């Protein structure tokens, strides 16, 4: 080997070679960052060794030649993985090898890889000869102790527990590698890195307490407001409890959102936890929840926004975690803010992912408070893996989980759920009493099918009514049948989040002003949306959805009782009860038949127990995630790549289209078009991607392909970002009353044809 005086990790075209990024500095800094991120959960030394070994293959003449432009791609990850295996053995060494070998391409299967070369094959590849100088420049310990983890008591869960350790270590390594690389490039380019500068949790708690006090002082004295204050006070009194599993079982309208945030901040401060992660079942209400939190937490001009909204709109897709400057272009999120608001899809799919961009944030879930809003909405086919993950986070990663819902699902071991959660502590005072006290509606199930024409005639005599149906198509068609009525409005996820927020503000103003409001919506209004209608119609669905819909009826108790009608739509294309909902609706019908009061907690518990029983144990882990992990635990050959490909909460994932909607924007809003334009020159799109999220509509992949093929949409900077950012070009197919309609993507309004 030719003698090389200095070894470098990264080069820069505008920096002299003598000032390139020293490899020993990069390895040590990455080790320190990685160790620091897992210090509180007992994995500090394992994480440090990962940082020291991850780029060991760069101690080679081949890689140094690549930095100088003399070589093609050089495998620099496998060398460190081999050293880890040789030094630390077939068990702990293999866990580290997974992370090191995959820190660019992703966690591979132990054997029989699909798209990524399996770890077994990767470890047999030829690697460049290392200069022994690495042993003098970095120092790795001769042995490592495994972390003191508590394995699950239930049979069949140990494999999942060990695989979670690998993912957390992988996350810490990937994030540390990124951050150190980012810091070096920023220094050489004279750029400031806008990280940190957040208000402390203590300061946020003071602001929230002040906000809640003012909110209580400005509220009219009422029985409902008194109950909300009781719930808030009782939950906050539990904040000194040790980290673990909690539930907050409060009927809709009981103030769950702000109560759960107040408990989470108190609990995090009392127990030395780092952040609060609020997990929402629907992308459609992320922006509304974030708006509520920002209003409550405020901030001064010297602070960064303490809240990150992380949808799954602009994920990495098929891009790879490329070397040096290329990897800095990716819109990856590491959840380093005090408050994270995200979706169930983003949260759980990331915990079973294998790509660096999806996994980078996972270590920041450890040592946090996670609020699972509407916990009953977890998809049945992945319920057991999700429950196992909740249990694992609470057991080994100092994570407190709050199951926050009006309809607490029967997920506890005491409920008969096999492998269910144990030792769940309730934060609400006497949930049964609250349920009875906050019942402000009567729910009636219509005995016959009802078509759209009959519904429209009902709505003529109801100046304020909300109707919730199960599909976007049905919502649009029903709206078309009543659009001639005063106050007729439509709401669906075919409108971008900013558009929906403006529409909801209009609905709230009209309701408070006593004006006619006849709103047709999909289920997006059933959670986290503060609406108060005297009458609600709900197409049949699961009992939990019906109860959520009832929470939009007589919410403030202004009437003695509001009226909720549950009906079965006349079947037809895009109408009727979709197959995906039928099993839930069928069990709900049984509850209506057998219970005089279908919303009592006992009826709700029976609903969930029957639902889980009908599904059966195997169906609650349809892709056999837990079984596959358990099967491979003996040799630690976990199928990370396969599981990442199979674990999708939504069977047909939707893909984003950016809509340049400007209606209702004020001067404080970023111009969506200027944000789109800025993608042309920006290196790292992460911050812009965050700002673009309110202007995204999610549609099926096939529909987006049709828009692209007809020129109705186009990719923004495909050379840099691939199909990560797609912009709607034909604005004539986005309507102010219904949002996006691609029935004819070539449609142009007559006005747009006038020059």
C-alpha cells in the first residue's frame, strides 16, 4: 500500500486537500454523537463503537483515490462490519454489523436479501486493504457488554425486542453520521446550521399553563367546562408517576388534546424525558392540531418553532443514502424538536423500516412521551406488531405511552388480548362517570337504507347539519345533490390541508353566527376538529367512528340532547359500505342490537373484544411480522428488508401532489409558488418540504401517473429529487369547493382559454 500521511472522510471541490474532513475526526465525532443520543437508555458504548467503525473502509488507498476522483464507487462499509463481527462475536458483533454495513443502503436481511445484498453475502465481499494506522488513530474497546434489557414475558416477542435494539442503534449511527457531515460542510461553506434554539420544556410548560388559565377564565361557566377542568387537574396530578404505559379515556369534547399535552410536558420534566411526540391517525388533522399547539405554546422571535409537523408526504422514496454532499440533499427528519406531531403511518412504519431516511429519527423516540391519539384506530392486520412495539418502547427505551381515546380499545392483557399490554395507568378521573356526564346526544340507527336523494330532502329542513360518509366519491356526489342549498359545503382530503383549515374556519364562524351550514365530509372531521352541530348523520361504520362523529354533535352542551343518525347508504359505485369498513360496521350492528346504550364503556369494550375475536390471532399479524422475527432470533438473521417492504398500514399507499392553492392566504403565509421555485436551487429540501406539507393532496399512484402522463402535473427538479416533489400544473382541475378532481386531467376552464 502506498503510504498516505492523512486519511480523509469527505472532500470539497472548493477546499484545499490539506483542509478536507479528517477521517479520524469524523469517526470520533460520529461516535461521540451516537453515544450521546443513547446514553439515557444504556446503549452508550455500543453506539460509540458504531460511530468509530462505520467508515473504517476509508482507511484505504482505493477510497482516498475516490475522493481525488481516481476511482469509481468503493465499498467502505463492509470493512467495519467485519471488524465488529471478529472483535465482538456472532451475537453482539452481528447486531453491530447490521448497522455498519447498512448505514448507507439500509438494514439488510440477515440472509437471502431482496433489493439490498444480504448481510451474510455482504460480509463475504472483497473489501479494500486497510492501512493499520487506523488502530492508532481510533481506539475501540476489546469487548462490549450487552445492554441490560428486559425481555418480554410473552412467548414469541423476544425476536422483536432484539430487532428493535438494532433499529435504535442504526438510527443513532445514521443521525450522528449525517450531523457530523453536515457540520463539516457548513463550516467550510460559511453557513449557519439552524438547529436547536428551541424553548425548553420548562418554558413551554409555563406558556401552556398560562394559556389554559386564560382559556378557563374566558370560558362561560358550564357543567362541561367544569368537567374539562377536573379532567385536566386530575391528569396533571399523575405527572410524577414513573415512565410507562398510561391511558386517557375521555369522551369527545372532554378536552383530551390539551390535557394530554399538559400531562406530557409535566411528566417529561418530572422524569427527565426529552420531548413529546403526538401521533395522530389521520394526515388531515396534523395541521389543525399543530395550530392549536402553536397557539397554546407561542414563541419569541429568537426561538425556532418548537413544533415539527412530520407527515409522510415527502419521504425518501427510492433514493439511496448517498455519500457526502449527496446525502445532505435528502429531506430526512430526525425529530430533534421539543414537540413532534406526526401520523400513525409515519410513526409505526418508521419503527419497522430499514432505510436510513425513515430510521434516522427512531432514537429520538427513546426517552420521550408518546401520545397515541385515537389509539383505537390502529389497523387490525398489524395490531399485534404495533402493540408489541408500544410495549417494547415502554419496557426498554424509557418511553411513556399515553393511549388517548374516547373509546379505549380492549388491548390490555386483562381484557383477554393475547400478548396485550400490562400495567396501564388511567389518567382520567372515573371514565365511566365522565362518559355518562358528557353524553350530550342520542344515537339512533335507521332501520332501512337511505339514498342520496332522501338525504338531500332531509337536509333542506335542517339549516345546520353535518353528514359524514365513508368515501371521497360519495362525499362529492352527495354535496353535488345539495349544493343549491344555502350554506352547502364540502370537505375531503382531496383538498390540501391549508384549504381544509380555511374551510373549517368558515364552518366554525357560520355555526357560531347561527348561519346555515350543511356540511358534507369524509371521516376527516371525526378527530381533532372542534365542530358543534345540532344534528349529525353518519354512514354506518365501526362503533368507534360513530362515537367520534357524535363528538361533533352538541359538543358544547347548548342543547339538552343532540341527534345522531346512523344510516346504511343505498349500495352503488363509490357508495354503500366499503369492504374495508364492513367488518367494523357488522360488529357495530351487533352492539346496537344487543345494547340499549351502545356507547357505554361496557358496550365499547364488548365491541372491541368481538372485533378482535372475529379477526383471530393470526389475522392481527397478517404478515407474520412477529413470527418471522422470532424464527430468526437464534442466529440474529432478522429479515429487516422483507419486513420493511411488508409493513404498510395502508394497503394502497397514496402519493403526494403539491397544489399551488393561494385562496385565503394572508401576508404571513409563505407563497406556495415561491416555495416551489426555491426547490430549483436548494441543496437540502427538508425545511421547504415542511413548509409545503399544507399544500399537498394525497392521491393513488395510478392517478398521479395519469396526471404526469397528460402534463397536468410534473416533477420538480427530477435530477436532484426524483419523484419526491410533484407539482400540479393544471390548476383548472383544482376547485375551491371540492378540491382536486382528475376526472379529466386535460380539462381547462373557459376562463383560462381567454388570452
